[in-house]
């Protein structure tokens, strides 16, 4: 991934606005974080991909021994580092890179998380293979992503137009069933499928799996 990549360009440009925006469902977000704390033993090493401006990693920092949080956008990572410094958090490392980057090593982490990211990846199989590689045997993988197939069809129709004019990144109208199939194909065993949203309809399936 380089600054010439359209997705990197989009997220770099959007980073400051994204950082200033409010979380759409704060209670649902906190429910997901609570689930991570429930399933991942305190003091674990955690890997996050698609970390954005670091909100989740910083909220989970007190529960972990160390968190490596990654994103393809160097502007997002710059903001995340600013936030970590402002909050005095020293056990979260923010790095630029994709989930499949070999720099993250093998069998290093007890858990991996990815929030609102799987539907934004042009090559999910490669990313999922990278997640599988960095986890220790039996390591937990918790993902929460948008299933656009469950949303208003007009949104799906608008995305290609928005992408063409640089107003949207790559977005896949992936279904929950496809995500489950791909995660299993990457070598995981699905242990739970949940919804954490607090509104009437939640199009963000939470898929919890273990490295086989």
C-alpha cells in the first residue's frame, strides 16, 4: 500500500473529518468492546487492523499488555498517535500497513480485532490469511463489519458513482454468510455470530472465531 493507492488517498483526505465525527451507535460500540474484554484475558497481546484513528485500541489499552494497531492510512495513524500521546497511553503501538503485511510476524498475538473494516478490503482472503498468521494457536478473532446487502438498495447503487468521483473508498456489498465462509476458509472456527447494535436494525454482524 502506498499513497498512490486510491483507498489510501481517500482515507488520508478523510482522516481529520473522520476523527471529528461522532460514533453512530456509542452504546453498541461499547457493547462490542465489553465483549472483547469478556473473551480476551486481561494482559493479552492484541492485534488490530483497520484501526482508523485508534479509538478502539485506546479504549482497550488498559485491558491488554500491548496492542499493535494498524491502518493503511498514514494520516489516520498520525491522528491515533496524537491521541495516544494526549491520553498518556504507552502500551499501544500504531503502525501503517495492511493486515497481510509480513512485518507483523507469526503467532505473536492472543487476539485480533477488526471493526467496520472487512467490507472495505479489496482482498479479504489475503487479509484474513494475515490475521490467521499473526495469531497464536487458539487465538481469538473478533470482527464487526457492515453488511451492505442488508441496507437500503439506494446506498448500494450510489457507492460506484461516489467512488468514481472520489467521494467513497472501495466498498463491497458482502453478506454475513460470505464473511463467515471466508473466515472459515482462512482457518478459523466460528464460535459466535452476534449483533451489538442498539437501534431497530443493525446491519453490522459481529463474527467471533478461533484460530484452528
